[in-house]
C-alpha cells in the first residue's frame, strides 16, 4: 500500500525497497548514523533482526518498536541502519501538521541553491543600505506626538485667523497660539533666597541686559535681540511684564519709596495696566491682600519673530547663543541656579536620545553576539554550531538594514522612537533562527543535507509563517490611518517592513547557512576551523589541548541500542531533559507555582487599576537635558496656576444685554481673569453708568472712551470690530484670558478642565472656544494613544478566532488567547507599578508583547494540544523538551541585549527597557512555569481524546536486514503488509 513515500536513502519510490521509508507528517525517527558508519556491532553478533513499525493513519501518533532485519539495497548495496523512520513521537519529538509536507519543497529549493540564497540578501541589504545618503531626521515633535486629528488643531487655526501673533503684543502669556521662537530662563537660588531682594533684582536685570545684547553674526550684518524681537506699537521690543515690575521695584528702592507693592497673581504697573505674573513669579509667599512677601524663582521669556526662512534661521541661532549666555552668566554667579529653555530644546533633546544610545547599543550588540554563539555551541566540535548563532544575528541585522534603506528611499524620516525596532526584530528573528536550529538537531544525521534542510523547513516554516503573519496583522493595523499618533503609525509601518524582510531572510539566508554548516558536519569537519576531525585513535597521540579542541563523537563509538540523540550533550538540552521538566511537573512544586500565579494576578490587578495616560513630553527626551531640568523647575515653582487659557467668543453676541453679560461672567467664574469685558463693566460702574446700555451707546463708549484710556488701551488687541453697511459698528469676535488654580497634578486637572469647558461650549448660548498650545498634545490623547493597542488586540483576536477553523485543534487558539490576555494584563499592571505611564512608547511595546507571547507560547501549546494517548504530564515534558531550548536561547539573548538599554540616560529608553523587560520576563514565566503546571490538570484530556485503532487506520511495514559476512555490506528490504 504505497502512498507516494520516498526512500530515505536515495529518494527512489518506496516500491523499490531500497531503504527505510520516510513519510511526511508521521513523526520523526531518532537520529541515524552517517552512511559510512555501520551499525556493525549488533548485526555482526548474530542473525537477522526484524522490526515491525505500525503507522496509524490520520496523523495519529503511536509508540515505536525497535527493529532489525535483512535484505539488499538495489541501488547502493551500502551498509545502512534499519531503524525505521516515520512513526510516532516519544518524549522529545514534535507533532506535525499534515500541511507541513508542503513546506519541504522550499527547503529543498534553498538547499539546492545555497550560494544564491546566501548572497542575495546580503547584496540587497548593501544596495538599500547605500540610501543612507538620503538620511533625514524628523524635527517636528508636534507632528510625531500630537494626535493627528484633533479638535484642538481646528481651534488653533480659528484662533490664528482671528487673533494672529502680531495682534498679541501684550498677550504672549504661555505662548497663547503657537510656540514660535523664544528663549526662556528660570532663575532661582540654591538657598531658597528671596529673588525680589535688592541683590537678586540687580542680578536679574543684569542678566536681562546681557541677553538683549546677544548678537548673531551673519555675512555683512550682526543681528541683536532688537532686530528679531516682536515689536510694540511704538517700535520697541516686547519683554515680559515682570521686567517692568523689577525696574519699578529698583527705582522705588533708589528713591526710598516704601509704598510700592507687588500683588499676586495680578499686579498693577506704573501706567495703570493690570498684568498677570503667576507664570513669572514662583514659590511666592504673600501677605494679606495678596501682597508678595518673597518669591523663590523668577521666569523671563524673550519672544522672537520667525516670519521668513532667514528670520527663522537667525532666531534659531539666537536661541543657541541665548543658552550659552545664560550658562556663562551662571558660572560667574554661582549662588543662583538658572534653567534655560528654548523652542528648539524639546526637539534637540528628543533626538539626543539617539546620540547618547549609540555606545550602549554597540555594547548590547556585542553581548548578544557573544551569548548567541555560546548558546549554539557544545563540546562536540562537529555538531557545535557557533557560526549559526552569529549568522542568526546577522540575518536580523540584514533585515533591519533593508527596511531602513526602503524607509530612506521612500522619503521617511528618522526619529528616536525607531530605537525600539531592532529589539522587535531581535525577539522575533532570533527565536525563528533558534527554532530552525533546534529542528536541525532533531533530523537524522544519515540523511543528505538537502533532506535535513527540507525536514527543518517542514518542521518550523509553518509556525514561523503564522507568527510572522500575526506580527504583520497587528503592526499593520497600527500602521493604518486608524492610528491617530503619527509616531506610532510610522513605527508600526517600519516594523512591518522589517519583519517581512526578516521572514524572507530567515528562510533564505539563514536556511542556506544551515546548508553550509550541514555539509561541514557531514564531512566531519571542525565547526569553527572547518578542518577534518581525526579519528579517536589518531587523537590519542595528540596533546591534551588538541584533543579538547577536536573532541567529537563518532557514530561507531555509540552502541546501536542507545536511544540518545547526539545533540543531547548540549547544556540546555541536557538541563531541560534531565532536571527541569521533571522538577516543574513535580506534584509538590505545582501548588507553589499556582500560588505564585495568584500573587502575580493580584499585583497586576493592583497596578492595572492605577493606569494613567502619559502626555508629558518630558517622558520622551534624554534625562540630563535642558528640557528635564527646566520642566522639573517649572513644576516645582510654577505649578500653582494652569497655563493661560484663551477664551474666544467667535461670533457676534449682545454684549450690551444684561442676561448675556451674566452668562459670560458665569462661564468664567472661578478663574483668575484677564478680561477686557470685566474691566469694561467695572469701568462703567465706576462712572455710575448702567451696564445695560443700548447697543450703539455700549459700543461707542467701548471704542471712544474705554479703549482710549491709557491703562486699558492694550485691550484693543482683544476685540475685533466690524462696520456694517449702515456704518453701525459691531463686536464680531473677542477674547479673554483665564487661569485656573491647580495642584501638583496640573496636567490631569488641565485636561479635565478642557473637557468641561468644551461640553459647556456645546450647550451655552454664547458660542466660544478655549485654547492653549498644550491642548494640541492633550486633546483626545487618551483615546489616540490607546487606539493602536485596542485595534491590534481586536485584529489579533479576529485572526485567532478565524484561524481556529483552519488549525488542527481550535483549543490551541483558546489557550493562546488566554495566555496573551494573562501576559498583557500582567505587563500593564507591573509597568504601572514601575512608574511607566501609558504613552506612545509603552503602547507600541504592548503591541509587540502580543506577538512576542504568541511567538514563544504557540509552539508549546500546539505540541501539547495535538498530542494523544499519553498523559498530560508526558506531553508537557515533551513540549518543553522540543521547544524549550529555542525559547530559552532566544530569551537569554534578548535579556542580555536589553540590559545595556537600562543604562541609557533617557526617559524614552527607560520606558522602552522597562516595558520590553517585563514582556520578556512575564512571557518566560508563562512558558516555563504557568503553562507547564496548568496544562497538567486542565483540558484537553488525553484519555478522552484517545482513539481506537482499527485495521483501516493501520499499516505495518516489515523491515528485514542481514549482514553479508564476506563483506561489510548490509542490504535492507521493506515489505508492506
């Protein structure tokens, strides 16, 4: 009953009866000896031996029996082993899906053209890598990290059209519309001294004078602050109001006036203007009636024009000189501490992460290469595969280089979030290569290299293809327009490209590397030096060091009755098989593992309930930078009040109507207000004029009286008048400024305030919007940053659900879904306890965590679920022995690669390290502890799944072997019964 099976010796049809039959999909025989190494001991000791191997059809695994026999190979007549190939698995052998037979063809093709498949990926990577001449860096942090589609951006456009910056001479509080170009410095004292005393006041004014004298040299002209500052109506530079306050304070002291007082947070200048100083005085202590007693910090801001490219270039250079000037000034005045910051600081510090990470990434690469080589090495110099460890990492590197080349050619720009892509590749690519190496170790040594390569592809290609497809689906969804954070979308898109080429290169480049090392092994050459290993009798005459370097196990040195695999001397294989598998399935160990899992779930739940969204931009920059120092100082001294919020009424309303006036005042109630409207109403009351004037009188009084008064003249920037056809003047738009009292959690309170005011604007009679540049980052951030993770989880569940109808057993997908949920739940909980917020970087890591878990757990679960007849414990041990080594090797290399990342002085890499480390640790914990224990007492039940054998499902093969005593030739005969 031949079903198209091939002879294992020469691939001739089975009916020729030339050798042991191999049947794809029916399990794996134990490794055989090389063709030139006869199993002569037992055969010469006596008579023919007979085997009967029972093949149960329908891909059912059955026990194996030992055999021997007599016959002749019609082609070679050479001496061969009669140990049968094909049937069922014992502990340590893999379960196969019938579809894996089709995967043998790519393996045969790669093994037939190894030079092409080894050179093509290298050539492609070099050609695409040359595109680094087009390397560009993304400079806009807002483009990367602010939600792409947000109401705040629409509101900003409306605000810019109504009140452009050149209409905001005196209203540049906290960059009301756009960050623009500016230089900012916080001055404080190491001893918490009063910055308003005479010494510090003189020092601050001296610094102000030094800043205004900064020159930017250009060919033919030197630009000073006066040339690039924002000009007032009288053609003088606009400076912070606190400078005027300090100048008046100095003048009062010079004239011995004691009646000068500064109030907080709103004070009055000499010209009668009300100004807000809540963001210019920090650490304030007040007397009664809000009179300032002392201030621990003062903040100065210098706004610059950037109306054209030349002006912008000069302003950028001025910002750099500004920081140098402040730092130089501090060196000469060591009693004060200064924190400079510019509009370019965030961009520079964001990209600085890439520069400070370089040497740590090189260290990581060296450590991974070293450990990968060690993991693939063993004492047997023939079967050791150190080069495959190096070539596996080279495969991942080539794929990453190819993806980077494509990004450069398509006009993509680099940013610091790309630092995570090599670690995504490392986790997926190394596991794929180690799994192929593990499959190679379980092939028969007496097979041709092409047959062994085909067996490797049949064993590992299908699972590697499925996990790669899962990566492409989850990251592909993240790269779709549904993702509202551009940095996350670009990261997912580039990860998809890199993973796709990694898949191709693992099968081609690494597959061809297996072929070359296979020929070295078959020729009994040293795995490193590639020289022929001498026979044991020759080695005995050599020195001890020589024997150590050329230690190898020859087949004739092994008794034919031994069932041990020649690769079981590998340290990790030996450890798992001899010790760990028995220990983790021990009855007395299981309760402690279950208890430990309950503790894990408890702490994960505790952290999960404390998850917070992190929209703080300081979380994505390097640590020892101006951004971090300035942000820390600002949070310490200026966190009492929120940023100034613009309250914009964008349509004509009845300002003269008392009910409308009450509505507007009600909306702004509870805020510190800088409002033309409130000042105008108070102005009318002081004149004993009713606020409910007719429209014409109300408008005329506003234009011709109120705005003409010097102390209120600056409010003209906040009102837009329009003349109608009958020369009637109307207020078509206006703005006011609000400041909220905040606590330490200023960002969360500001976000809640934004949502409250927006809801109010939808229901109020007065149509208004609120805006501050920070709203662009906070608006819809929570939903935007969580959307890629949510979409990826949904797509992964969708794929697992529908693939349940295609896999051999849908229970695999059920277990896989539960495992992924457990891992992700734990990672989110523990990263929160480790002070990692849910931001763009952590969400990308969580998307990767889904795939990393599937990568490592899917082979274990499929081997266990598809196993039949034996006990659960037996199949748990089998799954660990088969896949545990590859998981352990990739995990060790991955963790070693992550360790240098923890030392990088950057908040971005800190988040990256903590998330990836937790993903690897929790997944490893599930693979080697939770799943092996839980699967021993939860479904599927092996007894219920045991099927009865019947004659239709049974095929017997009789192998007869005999020794020709006149020579060393052994011939085999196979008879199908």
